[in-house]
C-alpha cells in the first residue's frame, strides 16, 4: 500500500486476553510423554521438543485433562463457539473502554480467526453481546493464521482511511489448543502440543483523529509461490491437522530479509530507518531465524520472547500481545510489525509512535 494524502489511521487502543485454564509447559510435557508412550518415542527426543520451545506457560479454553480427549467435529464446534465469543467480548469491551468509545460508535467490525468457524459468523453473533449498531459493517477474516493480527490491522487501517473520521474495531481470537488430535502421532502434532496456546486481542483504529496515538502509516504482504504446504491446516475426519514444515526457519533465514527489503523500498525506507521491531514469535527457531536474517539484537527480540514464554504461540493475536508489550513500555519511533502465516505469506505494518503509549490526546 503506497502512501497517499488520505487521513492517517490512528491506533487508539489495544487489549489482550487469554482463557482461564493455565497450562504449564512442564505439565503438558508430562501429559504428552504419557500420551505418546505407546509409540515408543525416545524420551530425550520428546523432552527436547518441549525444552527448546522457549515456553513456560500457556492458556487453554479447556483444562489439560480434557485436551487429550478425542473430539468429533460437532463436539469441537460446541466448545469453540462460546469460548471464542467470550474472549472476543472481553477484549472488545476493554479496547473500547480504553479508547473512550461506545460500541455504537464503531463503523466497521473486523474479526480474524483461523482455528474455528461459525455460520452465522462470529461478528454477527457478537452483535447480540455488545450494543453495536445493527448497521455496522462486518468483515470476517479467515485463513490468515499467524499473519492475521497484522493483516487484520492493515485491513482496518485501510478501511478507516477510505472513510475519514470512521472507527474500526479489529478483533482476533485463536483457540489453537482445541485443534489437538490425540490420535495423530506425527512429529508435527507433537511440536504443536509444545508450541500453541489460546488467546485474543483487539484494536481500535480511527482516521482523522487529532490525538497523539500511534499512526498506522503503511502495510504490505508477500506470498511465496507454490508454498501452501509450508503452513496451514489439513481437514481430517476428527478435526484440523496442523501443517508446519520443518524447513520454515530456513526459508525465513534465506529469504526473509529480501521480502522485507522489498516492502521498505516501496516505502522509500531502509533497515536503518526502523527504530523497533515487533516480531511474531512463531517459535524459538523462527525468532532465531529472524534475528539472523534481519540482524536485530537480542534486546529487540526480548518482547517477543517474553510473550512466547508466558503464552506460547497463539497464532494471529500473538503479535498484538508483543505490540502491547512494546508500546506500554513507552517506546517511541518507527516500528515495523512482522509476521508469517499460511500462503506462505509475510505480513508487514509500519507504525509511527511520536509519544509514549497510552495516547493522551
């Protein structure tokens, strides 16, 4: 997206939330060792998967003892919909309150989710929980996966720029733990048990706002050719099977800098113009690959590592947890948000924060 004379899109507030069930990495590791014991997996290999993940805790819509139970599509959906709506309502209320706005003032409602689906859509169901206008524009975003947080913010910013003084509420929820399939003994499924957690995030964006809130100045994306097998879901009789290529970190290490450079060049910027990096922590190996290809310091990676340790990879909401962490620390300057998702897709978003968060007008 090239710069234009459209009004700036401002980030008025952020909010994040996790479901109620804490899942320690140690407890999950013990449960997985028991579950996969019949496959005669070497214990040291299984331990390394969990110990090298860089995670201490996660949160789930279900307690640990229930996650290992096989679920039909119907049971899965009966759990997913109320849990997702509860988290969406929580972060929506928080974000609107922090922005000093009412639900009725929202012009566009966007929701990104790739770990579940609902018809009617989640945004339609949310209208019965919060007093949005019945004429609010609704935009469900499906299939973006881990890139959904950045791509959703980008879509919200573009829509508000096109309609000066409008307000968009972007929400994202992912219940990654519900996709666990206990009969799948593949290494990919084992890695998923060591990596993914549940969470939700919200952002209020407005155009033509005169406050000192961070400006969402530009966004972009890059989709690699013939790369659909790198990341995504495969539909099985008992649920969604995760697709996660072991070559993902190498692809980022080899090609990540090039595609980021393409985006920066389009914005007439260079790597030296970026003051702070807001990186989606897809996993410890992905963060290491990003450090190497982008030449960022360990200090720049610490917010992403902190979120990963405390919450695991929550897919789309995760990068908003990192952004909230960085902005609430009083960070100013030009920030580049970066995430990778199915497609295989790289997503980028530039923010200019002139004053410390939270904005005060």
